[in-house]
């Protein structure tokens, strides 16, 4: 239980201090998700199905490229 009456700050919530940058995984995660969704859409797969299946542990994998 907090005894202080001051409002919560970002450092109270995630433990970071002033001048400390966010961990790399937090910064890159949205880009990885976007890349995953855009690649699936490019292959003609329904985006909502891809997201639902990924959340259920059945991540979509693009097909192997055709042999040359």
C-alpha cells in the first residue's frame, strides 16, 4: 500500500529513472507485430485470423518460396 499522496509516475510503475532509455525489446515489439501482420496480409491471409491464431499459440508461417 502506498503511503505517499503524490501521483504515480512512470518510474514508480516500471522502475526506470530519468534519462534511462527503454529496453530494446519494448521498442522493437510493435514493429515486429506490424511486420508479422503486414507479411500475412501480403500473402492474402485474413489479418484478424492471423492475430487470433497467434494469440492462441498457432502463429502463421509464410509458405516456402517456390524453387527456382
